[in-house]
C-alpha cells in the first residue's frame, strides 16, 4: 500500500510538472504569434492572436517582450491594438512587466505626441506613490482622476491623487474626445515622466 501511495504521488508530481511546462510553452508560442501578427497587416490574424493569448497564463508578458523588440507595426495594427487597450483596462497588470509594457506601447502607439507638455492627473493606490511605480493611464480631467482615487480608498493602502506635467517624449497616446469610455485618457511612458506631485491623500475607508 505504501509503495502504491509513493507511486501515485510521483505520477501526480510528473503530471503537475508537465502541465506547468505546457503552460509555459503555450504562453511563449502565443507571444510569438502576437508579435508576428503585429509585423503583418493581417488585422484578423491580430485578433486571433489576442484570443490565443487569452487562453494562456503568461502570454501577454511574452507578447509585450516580443513587440518591444520590433521597429514598428502597420497602422491598421495600431488601430486594432487601441481597441484592445480600451477594452482591456487591466492590460498592464496582465503583462506584469512595466518595462516590457512601456517598450511595447512605444511600438504599438506611435506616432507619439509632438506638441507641448500636457498637464495630467491620476488616481491610484497609495502603494503606487510609495514605490514610485506609476501607471500608464493618466487623465486631463481632474474630476475623473479623483474618482479613481476615491475607488482606491476601498483598498487597504488607500488612494492618492497625483499630478504631473508630461513632456512630449513621455506621451504615447492622447485619446480623442468620445462618448465611449471617455476619461480624458492620455497614455504615457512612466519612465519618461519628470516630477510627479502628490495632490491629495485619501485614507482607506474603515
């Protein structure tokens, strides 16, 4: 009986390792497929690659790393990615690698803003402020940013309202005014921001 238990445990461990390896292979393959789709003008293939990533555990990270190494993508792919960005508000968290995300966005959202610096606000977790790991999505609208800060009051850390003057080199995308998900969003490369000011600290709601 003891031998059988040991054998069963060994089989279970091998199956677990095999499953983990398959997850990794699938994620890597999905990332490569996405990067390849970004190099083509096949928008339908791009969306298929997005669906393939959705079936993996770590596919977005591999996709971001792959795309960050590209020199550019077709305009149609940029438009397609914008729709993915709008629908997938948690994409940076799914990627889980800020440097890879920043690199990929610089490819997928070019051409960048060429105008004057932009006055921006962001509502975020107090943890973000403490670690200075600022996010990608900011807003030109003070009220919208404060709404997000209020949301973070529900977390253990509480929320903060941040302010910055983003130089043109930091701006990756300025959303056009629209009724759908209109939050005055401006996407930035947080590694290229200058000073970020704490406007208000919102303690957690007990």
